[in-house]
């Protein structure tokens, strides 16, 4: 890890329609050019949840150009080589993932699925807003890590600790 390079980060979720999309957009801005964020799913829904895009817009994040896609796209030849892979849902964390080129560092940052919330539009919107807040907190902690000066074991420990921040869905520390 060096201070002058741009790191590739992949956020994984089963459907790639809500949490992973939120995380992708948030990191692309909060990373201030030091990170290229991507998202994908094991069983993509084929479309981004409209409330995910509404939440991003309301918080001032990029909300265009996103698509729900398979994680297989990132395991193919010619795909960007990932430095970090974070699962943001418990289902994706428990699935057999593709073999990732370059052996990226991984961690599980589970967040409740806002798309699964039933209720009024306001209640659903609150769930998306809360998921975005939890993800932003994790991402801000991540981008604050001294990547160029921290050893691999300490970095792995920090990445797993970030996954246990407020809003975690599980005590799992492993992933992908």
C-alpha cells in the first residue's frame, strides 16, 4: 500500500440494488479521488432500488449511472483488480465468492436491508437513510486509515473492526 496510488474497492450484496449502490456512491465522493468504488451482487436484481437513488440525491451524492450487476463481471479477465472487497449483507458474506485476482483484503460490513422494510413510504425512506448513515460512518473510518503506513495484519484488524460499528447485522468478522 502506498500513499500515492488509487485503490479499487468492491462492495458486494446479494441483489446489488440498495446497500452496495449506496456504498459505491458514498466512497466515490468521500474517498476524494484516492478510491475507485464499484458494486455488484451474487444474484443482481437487474435494477437499482429507486429509494437508494432518492437517498443518494437527498444526501448530495451522485445518483446516476448505477446498475445492478453480477459480481462475475469483476472476476473476469480485464476487470479492475480489487484492493478491498466488503460485503454489506449477511447473505453475500455467506456465499461462495468468485476467486478474486490479486487476493484483495476483505471484511464484512453487514447492514440491514432497507429494501426489505415494509411500511409507509416514510418508514421505507427512513430505513434507506439509516443504511446510508451507517455506511457513511464505516466509509469515513475506512478512508481515514493510514493505508501507506499500516501493516497488513493491523489493517485487516481495523477493517473487521469497522464492520462492527453501529448498525451491524452480525458479529461475523470474515468475508468473501
